[in-house]
């Protein structure tokens, strides 16, 4: 699992680097749920967190949902694939002011309103596609998993975001 997380983290950092080099995406839109960048290709769904917005393409809006949960000293956003009226947990992004080993891989940090460091963790779910699923359903779940890259890449738009080493 560590190897899988390391690969995902490396790919995510590469995407973030490319987005930064290419000018990134507009991160200031007052918390709108959909953003339009002039063409249909640039519309994004935003998820407001206490620390900033994370985004994924609006084309996935019908198959991906995000829910905020609170656990102890952390704020979590669980992303689900919506499949035949059922929610399948795909990944979780957690924000915590303390070191929390069970929240996944540390992907970076940001600052809270008091200027204190908040750690950002990523926990992708494993084995969420079963062999008995129809190919169309598998493809929808895989598509929902791909939004992880967009959500993590959108962190690079945050002024105080620092990727993990």
C-alpha cells in the first residue's frame, strides 16, 4: 500500500508542478459551486473547506460527491463515486493540526486562521472495484478516482499550501 500511495503522491506532485508552471487555475471565485472559465472545458465543482477550495471537473458532478465530516481534531472530506444510487467511498482528504498516522499519506501543509500549520492527508480507498461489477460501473468508479488528482492539484492554488517532501 505504501508503494501505491507513494506513486499517487509522486504523480500528484508532478501534476501540481505542471499546473504551477502553466499558470494554474483561477482560485478566487467567492465559493461558487461551479466555475466557468469561458468554455465548458473549464467548469469546476468546488468544495469549500475551512482552509480554501478544492476542485474537480464539473463533468464528474453526477458521479462524484463530497461530504464533510469531523473527527476529533481533524476536518475530513470524503469523496464518493455515485453508482446506481449507492455511494462508494473513493478517497478522503483530511486536515489536522496534529500528527495523525491513520489519516493516510501526508501530502502537504497549509495555515489556519491563526497562522498555525495544518497538515493535509490523503487516504485513497483500495479494492473498491470488484470482479463481479459490470465494466461500465468499474469505469465510473475509476473516473471518480481520477478526480483525486484534480482535487490535490487544486491545493497548489492556495497561497499557504506547501507540498510534503
